[in-house]
C-alpha cells in the first residue's frame, strides 16, 4: 500500500500537460485562411450581390415603379413600411459583404502592383455599382469616410452629388488602370470574374457605360456634365448584346435565379400556376401591341392580358408573368446596349447630342427585343427577327414628333428597357417621370415611393446617421 | 506552471497533525426511514480534527477519547451527536432532516459542507421531488421547486429543450446558461441548431439541450449554486450559475441484501391547450368556399349547403368539424421504466441502473426512445485509499420532430386547421406511385405527408464517464483526483421527400455534431483545529478542461430516388464543416475559518488561463469572500419562537473568457450566398469557390470579463423549525463584457469585438417552508418559492442605441437597450402623438404601421412556486403550482388564428363592417377627427391587423398560473407485503401540466417559445409545437 502513497501526486503530474503554453496556443481556426485569392472572393461578392438584390429589391419592390401589380412585403405605400429588414438587409449586403470584401481585394491588388491592375479595376467597378445602388435607395450615404473603420468608425454621410461625382472618378480610375495593365504577367482573374471571364475590354465598356448611367443621373440636376457624357459616349461602351453585363444562372440546383426559388419555396415552382406576380396596368398598357407582352406574360382566362390593379395579386383569370421570365436560368442583367442607345436618343431629342433621334430610338427598341427575345440565355420562348422588325417598323417615326413627344416616347421605351432591373427601373421613373406613376392605393405618402428608410442597423450604430426624410421626398438627382 | 503545481499542492498539505487517540469505536449508520445503510456519513470527534466517513455498508471506525462526542452528519439527514463513554460499538440511525438546521450540502467541486457554514444561498431538490411526475427533460422537474431560477419548456416536441436561467440575464453575448456538473464532471448542455437556413426561425427543429439526457431516476440530488461566491471555485465557466447533479450510489438493502428497485410510469399526453376556434364559417376567401384554402377560414357561413368533397369527390353538406385537430394530433404515450440494483460491502459498492423512455408524441409519427445505462461503483482499497467510477451511456432516437418558425413546408400549427375540413379524408397521404394525395391548393402539403414522409430524425449517443480516486495519508489531509469525459455524437437527418410542395425535387440535410469535454480536477484539502475555538480548512488544486466541437453537414438537393439519402442520389451537394476547441487551466484555493461552530469565513481565489484570450491577458484571477453567522448560537438564544437564525453575506468576482477563434482577422469559405426568405445560392457556383472576410473586427488587447456579485441573506426557523424562511438579496454587475458590438455597416464591418457593456442584475429570493400540520397520521408540508429578478442593461457602448439579441420575422426582435430589461422590439401602430389614438388610413379604414418601438420587457417580473405535500397514513398527495408574472410574448400563432379567420373572435360581426372607432383621421392642417371610414370587410380587418409586420396586436402579457404537477401515491404497508421478497410497493397517479389556471394570452400556452434553450429569444413564439398535458400511473417496487 505504501507505493500508493504517491499515487495521487503521480496521477496529478501525469494529468498535468507537459506545457500549458502548448495546450493554450490553439486559438487559430483550422477552417479559415489569413488570405484569400480574388478568384475566390469575387464570385462571393458577385453572387451575393445578385441574389440579395433579386430577393430584397426585385421580389419586394417591382410594384413600386409598377412592373408588377403587387409583391410581398412591399414598401410601396411608403411611411414606416419602407424600411426595416428590406433596408437593413440590402444596406448590410452592400457595405458588409460587397464593398467590404471588394475593398480588401482592391487593397491587396494595389499592393501587388501593375500586374494586378485588372483586379483593382474590377474591384473599383463593382464598388461603384454597389455605391450607386446605395445612393439610389437612400440618397445621402457614407462614401468618402466609408469602409475605413480605423479612421472613421462612425462615417459621416455624403450628399448624393458628392457620391455620384465620386463614382465617376472611381470609374475613370478603373478605366485608366485597365489601360495601364501590362501586356504580360497579368494576374489571371478569369476564374473569379463571373461577368466577363477576365475580358478587360468588356469591363472597360461596362465601366464607361456605368459612368454614363451615373452622369445621366447627375445631368438631371446639373447639365454641366454634358461634356463628360459626350466624351464618354465617344469611348467604348456596351454596344452589342454580346457585351451585356450580366450574371448567368445555370438553373441547376444551387445556381437558380431567386425568382424561380421564390415560386418554388412558397408555390408550385411555376408562377403560371402559383399566380404570385403579374403585370401592373401601367406596364400592361405600354406593352399593348408589343411582342414582349406574349414573351413576358401568359394570359388569364378572362383574355386580353388583363392586369390587376396595384396592390392586388393576379389569379388565373388575369395575366401573369410567364415561366419564360420566372425561371432558374434567368440571368441577372446589369447593363444592356439598349440603355446606352436610348440615352443617345434622349440626348439627341434634347439637343445635347447630334444624331437621328428616330434611328437611335428604333435601334434601342430593337436591341431590347433582340436581347429578351433572342440573346438572353436559357429562353423558353423567343422572337423571330421578323416579329422584331415588324414591331419596330410599326413604331411612330419620332422625327415627326415634337422634342417633348420624342422624350416621352423614348422614356417609355427606356422604362421597358429597364424591365426586371429594380434599381434602374426605379431610377428611370424618378429621373424622367415617365411613365407617370402615382402613389399606390392606401399609401402613407403623397407620391410614388422616392426613397427607402435608413437601415435600422446603421441608425442603431451610427450617431452620424441623418434624420429620416419623408419617403416621398425626392432625391437630389430628381431635379 | 508545468509540473510544479501538483508538487506544490502536495507539499502545502503535508503538515503536522494532531495526535492522541484513546479507544477505537466502530459501528454502523443506517436510515431511520427504511433501515438501509448510509454510506458516506461524516463521523467526527467533536471539537477535534479527527474524522472519517462510513463505508458503503454504513460502517465506520474511529479513535476517540472516552470523553469524546461523536458527530454523525450526512446530506439531507439530521446530525446526531453521541457521547462515547466506554462503548466501543456505536450504531446510529439518522433521521431525515426536515429542519435543515445542520444539513450537509454539496458545494463547488463536490465539496460537502454544513449548510450553517455557507455564506451564500444554495437551492436543492432531492430525488423524490424529481420523480413526482417523471419528466423526459430533468429541467422541467425543477419548475417551481427552487428559488432564483426561471425554467421555460419550449414546446410539446418530444425531447424538446428547456431553458434555465439562474438569477437573471447577465450576459449580452448569450452566455446565460448555467454550467451542468454531474458527479463533479462538467458536461455539455449545448442546444445545437440544425437548419438548411442556418437559423433558429426558419423551420426550427428543437432537438433538446445537452443536459436533458440526465435520467431523473439516477439522481440523488440536484443543487443549484446561484451566486458568484458559490460558484467561484468552478471558475469562469460558472458565471451563469452551476447545476450540480449527484447520482445515486450503491447501498445495502435491508438485512444486508442488495437493493433492487423497479419504477414504472405510463402516461398519456394530450394537447394542453386548444385554441378557441370559430365553427360558423367554412374555408375559403370572401365568403366563397374553397376546399384548398389551407389556413383560410373566410368562406361562407356553414348552413348545410352541399359541396363537392375535394378528395372523395362526394357531394356532401358543408359542415364544421370542431374537433378536427384531433384527426391530426393524437394521444401521446410515455412509458418510463427504471430498474436498478445496488449493493455494498465493507470494501465497495455499486449501483447498476437501466432506464427506458418510450414516447409517442401528439404529432403523428413522432417517437422518442431513450435507453440509459448507468453504472456507479466505489472501492475502498484501504482506510486511506479509495477509488470510484461512474459511467453513463444514453442513446436517444427520435423521429417525427415537429417544425416551428416559418419558411419551411413542414410547419403545421394550431392555426392551420380549416374549420370545414375533414382531415380524416387526408389519410392515406401517398398513392401507390409515391405521389402526394392532396387537394390543398398548389402550395400546401397534406399534413400527414409532412409527418410521415418527411423525416426529422435524431440519433444521439452520449457517454459520460468519471473516475475518481481519493487518498488520505492522514485524517486531516485528503487528496482527490477526478477525471471526467463527456462524449456526444448527435446525428440528424432532415428530409423533404420528392413531391413535397415547395420542395418538389426533394432534399435532405445530414448533420453530424460531435461534442467532447475532457476535465481533470486535482484537489487537496487539509483540516486544522486552531485552539479550542477556531478551525481552519484549506483547499487547493487545479483544473484542466478541454472542449471540442465538430459539425459536418451535407445538404443535398434534387433527388433521383425519393427515399435514398445518399449524396450520389442528388445533383447538388453542399458540404459544410465547423470545428472548435478550447482549453482552460485553473488553479484554485480556499480557506475556511470557523469560530465556535457559529461563524464561518470563507475566502477563495482562482486563477484561470484560457486559450481563447490573447496571450498577454489569458491569465486572470478572481477572489470571493463569504461569511455565515448562526445568530441564535452566537447570542446563545434559546427562543422557541425563533429557534434558528443564520445571517450570510458574500462578495465575489468571477472572470470569464470568450469563445474560440475570435482574435484573428480571417477569410472563410462560404457555402451559400444568402437571400431574403432563405432563397440562397450555393458555392461552388458555376465551379467557382466563394470566400469572404470576417465581418467582425478582431479585438485589440481583449480582457477577460469581470462579474462582481454581492449577496445578503438570512435563514430563519421558527417554532422548533416548523417554519423556515430563507431570504436572499443579490446584486451582480457584469461589466467589461466581451461582445461583438454592432458598428455602422458603412464602416465596412458589422461588428467589433470589444470589452464593453454592462448588465446590472438584482433580485430577491424568498423561500418559505412550513410543516403546516404535523399530527399523527397526517402531515401537510407547504413550500412557497418566490423569485424576483431585475436584469437591466446599464450601458452598451458609445454611439450604440441597441444590440440585437434575437431576431424573428417581420422586424420583431429581442434587443438590449440601455436602462431597460431585454425588450421586445418591432414596428408599432401609427399613433397620434398628442392623444395616442390610432391614425387610420383614410383609404382603407385600417390601422397603419408606425415607427419601430419597444413594447416592454420579455423577462418575468417574478416567479412563484407553490408546493404542497399531504401525507395521510400511507397516502401522499403532492402538487406544484407555478406562477409567472410579467414578461411579454409575441404570438404569431395567435396572429395566424386571426389572419386565417380560424379564431372565435374573427366570427364576430363576420358579415358586417367595421369602423375602428378608437382611431382618428388626420386633417390636412395636422389636426385629427374621429375615424368614420369603414373597413371593407371583417376579413380585411383581421388580415391587415399587423400592418408593416407590426406585432402590436399580438403582443401579450405572458403571465400565467399553472397547475404544474400532481402526484397521488399509496405505499403498501409492510404488513400487506408479507415477508416475501418485496420490501416496498408504491402505486400512484401522476400528472404534469394539468391546468392553465390563469393566462392573458389567447389560444396557446403562454410558455411557448420559438428559440428553445440555445438562444436568448425570450418572448417570441411562432408555430411552436403545442405543449401537452400528461396524466398517468406509476408503480415503484423495492426488492
């Protein structure tokens, strides 16, 4: 038994690990990395941006600018419904998932030098896109002090004028970087670039086209940027449907456009039988006689593609958006050539730019129809060239109209061109007031929704957050 | 540290000890109640350091002067003192200690102490009180029985979780769950979530908290250590309290034979509360009948008109089916059997226990089967050297677990039943080709399909073991080394069969969760008599604790063969993996200075080294001091009115670390890109990986948390201890908390991990224990437990208005706001500032959404338990009534009863029109006038009652009074049992959740919660599986 006298101390010694320090130095997560390749970060940013935009803005806001008659949890009536999770989620995605990761990508790429100019440029262009979405939703946003937590833990908000002009500069820098990318030794970003597969010529077109979109917003308030627009229009832009900026969805599980997901998660998998989404009277009227009506919609049992009034979901007696639109392989479109062509038409009609208004107008409409009826990946239904030509030919010759009438007709086609793109659709209606969108029935506000309420998350954490304006207060760019 | 510490401990405690023995006294200690041997009884020579404990057969041997007095003390028994005189053999029988004047209680690290020495409150429940109406989750058996805790049973799910909070909320980061310690070994009490959406609100399956596996039949006692002074020796892991579980040990039965017991209960479970349904209007919309109108009861008035039955195609009169929920819910059954055998001898003891729990739930196809094997054995190698081993193996298999929350096709709640639907017609639910039989529209499922074809299964294998060895080289010096290991392998399978609406192509989610915990305690104790008046007890030791967590999930979509859950059968597979481990070292010491047996000063100190803190700050020390004074002894009071008075006071600090992997800035591979409504994309996306950076700014110079607690209390006993009053006041201040503080998202990050924030918690606990009647054959014992806790957030951090604690749908959140308790937060109704009246929408006559606001605290103001035990001859009646006052509940099920038109209130004026007369209309000049705009229809009114998701109409005061437990038993007298092999026989009737005596929440159990034990989402309910009322029978046999 005596040998047991030291049993306890012996056990105690054995149980005490050889070195406390070794045992305690285990606080590094084996499943995370200290660095990440842009080819892995960019796909996250692009897909996350696209999916959050579709599910927050698309499925909830398409009745604000009245692409749809109704959506679930829509902010269209303004007031206190125009904030909450919608604002918090979209703001959070833009700043905490897109912009934050892009800033890290940009920082690493800048440090790597000129061979990574292409990566820096892509990061800057995507940042400009994200900031543009933010100022489109909330007007004044943190910009100059944003994304720099150590220097500005509670960023000040910048005016929309500052933001939009800053974005033009950001895109100019991106274009310069692309121009100064060395011919050899360039970082291969083709894997991470889900938009253009590393084709920097297309990125340059997209950057310039996005700059024109932003300048068009600025000129609505400040026409001194006209010269910049004219210069930009002389540079390469997205001008063919082969250069469209879009995120493609394969439609196979895990890679399914969220429009399909929503009718699958809550319905039958088909909007044609689930009856969630249908056209508003406004868009229905604009599509009268347009082959896009049959391309986009299926008819109800009442016939005549009747649309439900705003605030009412369709049923099988009314027109609904077809499975040709609400499908898993529907791409998330960021920029069509028709947008730039129709800007040219608008500027020509307004005397800012020389050009044949009618020819530009018809080209813009043709490009739109060709994209939705022919080029768009995965279409279930297409338009023949004859259908497109016949329709375009049937359009009124704008050269026979007054400039104001020209602007109206162009504006209507611009509205249809922005179809299915939430930010662009909303911006277009606010910028041009075409078509005339009235306040939704039962609104708390006097006009169409003009802005979202601040993100509750930002409000709760940032004392520099401005006072919430009424959600029918026009933004700076609205003139 | 290396190997220095144990040597230090050893040296420190090897000291001179008192000498001088006269005669050897031996004997046996038994229980007066049943004559069984009492092992582990402390036997000491009064006024000396000389002592021993009885062996497994209750025998002891000790040296004592003939003038000495032997003191026999034991947990829950009345201490006896016996003059030695010339006797060398002294047998003693101990009585149960109803007065608890000198009760021995188990304290931190398993150290036994006299209750009179404790400067802090300890609440305990004994084994017989845990099995009045046996529970599958032991936590529920504590409801109402102890002060200072709030216990909430989440739902009626088989094996569902229960949440216990000890002395209120103290942590902003969710570390509010107490530490569970079984036979000295910490075990995991995690409540892991499995969800394709990775949150607790989208299709929440409540798969129990880790400690729910503890088998009440194997438990000797549960003690709850509440304050920091009580838990200080356990270190940082015990900041939210400790629940000490002591399992039963082997002992000899009557006549020195083994003890064999058999305990069996059979209970029947039914819905605890049925909503008040209307039965006048049929399914449909706008007074039009629609057989596919799941959830909607806005069809025509039911007057016997003929309709075509949707499934049978028969023309049948339209009818209401008032009890149609019973065609879905069924009577559940609970069968609990426990068999144990135990024995003891001079050298050792053992107890072997086998328990089975077999339940069928009220949900179709819901089953839970649990087997528990318990083995506990001790060996006395010599007077100085003992070892003990304890092993528990628990296997829990469940299926048909109900699904709560939203955004999941498997959710079926009390508000889903259409009044005019005959759910009998929904059986069978599947045809010969495997297609769903259903006419419930295009989007909703046959509920029987959901329960039978979609699987929500769990197989949990749990092993908890401990090995303990004790060595006492001299009677004053004692060393104990204890090793414990807790291993949990929790496999889950959630499926949606091909053909499930909203998941038409089928999917499955496999989650394998592995938690381990390895714990070592090495403790030395030393006792020293200092002169005639003072005693000194020293304790020192160290602790090593390592916890591991692994989770490997596979989410597979697009199945080819419906019931084949193989990744190769799916076109898309998304695997994810999680891993974490952390290590804690602790060194601790305690000094207990006693004076004349009426004053005790206890000082403790502990230093922890945590792997989760920065190297420079990972060592932290915290002290405690407590004082207990038995006033009646100190003052020599001999008062029959107040026969015992003890005052106690303590002050303590507890440090706390944080979770692993929070110090570095890292990138993480991403499995999904999230979207609203859980509409997510998967990575790899088109063959591309996705990585994102951490959204939390890592801390700089992170410090451990420091929680400071003071406590004052008194224990008063009156009229020869017939009435015992225990009062405690406590106040704790948890500052410098380690939290992920929300920062403006525009800064590029969502959070910054810092030391900030402070919660001040204070409260009063009152326990009154009265032997109201104690006459001959009749005894009535009554206990009232009152707990009032106030947990206020004092500060957050500069510039931050509130912190999100838990989030439900529709902007409904639980938030922390400075100056308040945790608040329910969400959109309000729009109200006129001056009058507070609703501002009505002039177009619709309906209320409108207002700004976000707080609705009030989600925490109760106070809780009370009323326990009454009546004994008449061999009959016994026990009842427990539970009262919770205050705290809010947002009930989405009630909202569903309204928006779906199923609630009885929606039938009122169904065919009329409404004007919300309490509302006003805004004039153009800003003034208001009485509202005169009618709402279009009753359906319009109820379906728009939550504008902008405002929960204002369905937020209720969650106060309730429940008859929680009732047990009636009859013990057969020995004379009826004869001299056969049966020693005792008891039969009884038992029931749980018998009646809801008071509630302000309509339609549902006010106790329901969505989040379960794993989150601090108090006050939120959405489609929670309804709770049950259980009534049954019990048989207990001892051989």
